[in-house]
């Protein structure tokens, strides 16, 4: 049985690097939200593009107003009005000022802006009632970004702020990593689809719905392979199909490169030690290297992780069958792998926080234990609230609204209410 730390190291080290040419595509900026940038972006534009005003007020020469005050205001002639989007045509001479608005180009000769609240205008004259700082309220050309340098690095997720930066730099298309492809299926004679009438001993296959939803949350459209009965022949056929999957939108890469395939295969159930748990045996018969067979954790002890010797074969995750165990092992191991495989350079790792526990938390101490619940902000500090009800790995109901997992390490049997606890924050 692998420890959590060893299992994480093994699993995360299995993740291959995507090819910056073959595993990328160019997309329109309108559709780039949530994608991972594959190559650095430079811009030919300076930011700001020109010296401009950060305030509504008056563009002046600092030399003219350096001794101005409310008691002895400097009186300047207003020679122009400069709104945003207008190119100034006049050069300020000594004793002159220009009415200017936020974002407008600083006229030649001016080097400072006095905010309008510190002035008084009479006809075409302005009285400056304060001494500004030299260069105050002037946003200098290229002070934010210098043309030709790196604007955005590769390996970052493109969200609203990054999209805005790219739009401002007139970058209409970007090269991003392709989306990770994940095939999922569930195993078990007891499983039925949600539209079937339940017979004694049967349950609905909620795992496939849960995994599909979790995958879509992180930008993956899953390849759904359905339910497979506890039949070794049928299971081998499905696993073989999954590890060699080529979708309808397969992409030819040229040369000897294969068409699109699943990068990850996830099955749920069939990885324990029961008479009807066939997954490990079938993987071995297909030539897989099984890196992990079980993990020192609760829930989620039966966990299989395997790879295949053929090029471009996927990483195989055989998750437990119980619903809580499926979600916990996905959050702890699979989600980080998908983020890393998708090209994210940083921030793919699980995020742990030390917070106060609202409730008493217990474990038998034999395995690292994950207790699901939610984080609440109380008086400026995060507090973990344990979900009510049974924390059996088969209890799906109280998993709703989970956004954190409290972690009790091996040997820790009790965390009292009010004590600190380490939690896995379930970020998307």
C-alpha cells in the first residue's frame, strides 16, 4: 500500500509534457477563455501607448505651478480642451494650461496634471490652488509595459484579465494547448442508467455523472463509455477501446504521429480484492505497468494507476466504486494530473490551507482520512464545517455543497472543535 505522499509523487511524475507544436491549436480570442496559453505573447505596442492623464483636470508645466497655493494661486491661460481620443495640436508655453480629461493625451510642453478639485476656473483662466508633485497624474508611455518584451508567459490560464490584456494589445488569435481528452466508464452488475426502473440490489450509476461534471468544470469534455458489467471479456473490450480511443474529431498530426486519443482513462469500481474485481488483472494482461494498487487513505484505499508501453497511451486511473471514494480520489489525484497535463505551468497542485475546525473530527488513525465539508469565512478567518450525517464512503447524499476536505494524517485520531486542521481546498 502506497502512502499519500508516495502515491502523489508517483502519479504526478507520470504526467508527460505536451508538445508545444503538435499539442496546440490557434483559437480566436473570443473562444480563448479558460484555455492554457501554449507560447509566450509579445506585443508591438507600449502600454500606455502615449503619455496620458490619470485624472480630469488641467495639464500644466510643473515649473509654472511649483509654488502655487490656495493663498497665492498661480493664474494660467487655458489654451485648449483635450478629451480622450483627441490628438493635441498645441504646445504649452510658460503661463499656459490645457483642460484635460482622464485618458487624454498629454500635450507637448506639459509634464503634470492638476486635478480639477484643486483648481478654480474663471472664463479662460484657471487658478491652481495647490502645489502638485512633479509628474503627478501623468501615466507615462511604456510605464506599464514596453513593446517587444514578454506580455504573457506560456502555461497560464486565460481568464478575464488575461483576455483583456490580449485584446488591448490587438491580439485577435492565440496559440493554446489542446484540451485534455478523458474517457470514463463505470463497472458493476448492480449499476443501471437513471432512466431504468430500479430492481432489488440495483443502484443508479451516479459516478459517471459526477466525473463528467467534474471534468467539465475544468474544461474537459468527457468521452462517455457507459456502464460495463462485471464480465472480464466485456471489461477487457472496453478498456482496450478506451486506451486506443480515437474520437470523431480526431486530428491527424502528420508523419508517424497518431490521431487524437484519450490522454486519461478513468474507470470506477472493480479495483478492490473481491471475486468480481477484474480491472488490475485485465490491465496486466494488456501489458500495463501498474504503479499503484492501493493507497493509505480513507476513503479511497483501492486505487489503481497504470500506464502502457505503447507511445501516446493514456494514464489509467481505476477509482473505487463507492461515491465518496470516487470524488475524494479524483480531487486528490486526478484533477491535478489533468491540470498539469493540460499545460498549466503552475497552480495545478492540490491547494492545502490550515484553518480552524468548527467541529470535532475523528479518525481511527490507521490511514490518512479525508472528511468532507465546507469552508466558511468567520470574522475574517476560514473555518471548516464538517458535513452532517454519516461519513461512509457509500453515502453520496451529504457530499452536496462540499468545497473542502479536512485531512487527518496517519496516527491522528482527534481534532477538537476550535483546533487548526489542514484542508484540501477544492478549487476549480
